[in-house]
């Protein structure tokens, strides 16, 4: 019952705060009019074709599309601009590479995401399995930087690359601060290209602050958290104690492993405004509990390592606080855990818990990127699944406090 109640609270929390995603922004319509508004912040991993907005916090949510908007963005939002471009959408999937070196351009109207702005603007277009970068200057209309992987019909096992973008960079980014070798070694990625464009735009000037802004938006971040926890657990066993006398038991070890300690390694993913992360969370579980029944004394000794691997989504409330929700896979590895029947060992051999796996979910709050509180809900782990007549119960709700070391 407690588990169902907390699960309902978990779903309500998602519904309540899932909408807190609108930030101050603007859009420019086809008439050149700039409209101040609140734009739903999803920081599109794939290039958008529309976006949601409203004019006030409690106002109606509307949708604008690429047909009606030239540009949209905001201080804390990505800037997207509409262009009619010649784009090559040749597959970059190794299983579907074509046999032609040259790109196959066709004309499309697209929203391109602005990465670097200045004398030379760098844009990117993304969709599933496809990334294309574009350059724009005063004397150069929007142009794709060409990069293509392909195979030749004679040697289809050999992967070849058309790196024409390097020639384009040499032609368009001429600056004394940029060595030719740096252009030749440029990689077709956001980090590599953005640094070159900043070099060009700030040729002979200080540019560390601009580098920092770009890196903060695009780099993967790592956090290490310590996590003491308290668990509300339904851990027990049920099964045939003495089948010939029709003796069955169903008992709970209510004092087993109340307090635990774990570490969490978290990787913040470099898209969607750092709203997504993956985490690995090992927790050491040790303890023992004894239950008396009418005809025996049963002891559960546990030494196990719990490994949680999951995905986390953050929902920002303000600069210093954010909600998050988790989904994870949880696996217990037992080391010398045992369930001992002390009084009637001749009738009932001891049991040996085995590794078990389940899924779980959680929700919580993080403050100042340092302190966190979380509730996690686990499904059942049947640690006695190898026994025909026994079942292990380990269904847990954990209350976790966290502190970020790194």
C-alpha cells in the first residue's frame, strides 16, 4: 500500500513540474516583427520545425512553425534562424554509406541552430543520425561545410572520407592567429569547429570567456556524489518450511539493512541544456536480523553489493534548485549471504540468496548543485529464485541524501 501511494505521488510530481520549462525569449515573424514571449525550453537535440510559446506565465500555450518565423531564441535559449539552404543528407550510418565521394545537395528550408556569432557565424543542423555544419559571413551566403563518409565500389570494405570542409575553412577563416595545421587538424564536431570560429572572430583579441561559454554548453560533465540512505523495506521469505507436515512460513526481516551508504558517478549529457544524465550507483548492503517462529529461530545474514544503472531527467525551478526523476535497473550481487534455520537444521537446510535484478524509479530535489534529497522505489528482487519451493521478497523504498564532491 505504501509503495502504491508513493508511486502515485511520484507520477503527480512529474505532472506538476513537467510543465515548468518556459523561459524568456522572442521570435521574429515574416514581417520582421519581434515578439517578446516565454518559449518552452527543450533545447532541441534535433533541429526543430516548430516551438511552443505563451505571452504570460498563465497564458495560453501556442505553437509557431517554420513557415511563419524567421528566428527565435532567448538569453538562456538556443538561437535558431530560418534559412533556405543546399544541404547534403547522405547517410552517415556505416551500414548505408553510398559509393559517391561528392555530396548530393538538395534545397530545403530549415531552422539552423546558432553556435558561434561574429564575423563568421557557425550553425548546425541535426536530425537522427545526421549532423551538418554551416558557415555564414558578410561576403558569403549560408554554405554547408562538406564532410562525407563513403565507400568505393571496388573496395567496399574500406571507409573513405570527403574532408572538403578543411579546404573551406582555409579559404574562409584567414587569420594570423590560426595556423594552417590547426585548420588541417579540425574535426567535424561542435567543439573543434566552434574554437576555430571563435579564433577567427576574435582574431588578435581576448577570447577565453567566449570559449568558456561554448564549452559549458557542449562538454560532458562528471559528478561524484556520496549518498547515505535510509530504507523502508519489505524483505522476507516465504515457502515450504516442512512440506511433509504442511508447514509453510511467510516472514519479514523488518530490521535488516535500515541504513546504507553508497556512491554515485553521474555523467551530465551535453544536450538539452544539461537536463539529461546517466548514473552508476553502487551501494554496500550489510546486516543481519533474526525472526522467531513457533518451531524455529531464523537468521538472515546479508552481505551484498547493489548496482543501480539509470537515466535521470532534470527540471529546473530556478538557478539554484531543480527537480529530477530517475529510471534505473537495479542488480544485487550477494557475497556469503545466508538464511540460517538454527533449531531444526536436520529438517530444514539453510538457504543461500543469489543475485537478483529489478527495475525502479525515483524523484528528488537538488540544491546549489551540491545537496540532494531523493525517494527511490524498487520492484521486487527474488533472491531465492533458484529454489523451487521458496520465494525471496525484497521490495524497497529508499530515502537518500546526497552531497556532490566533484
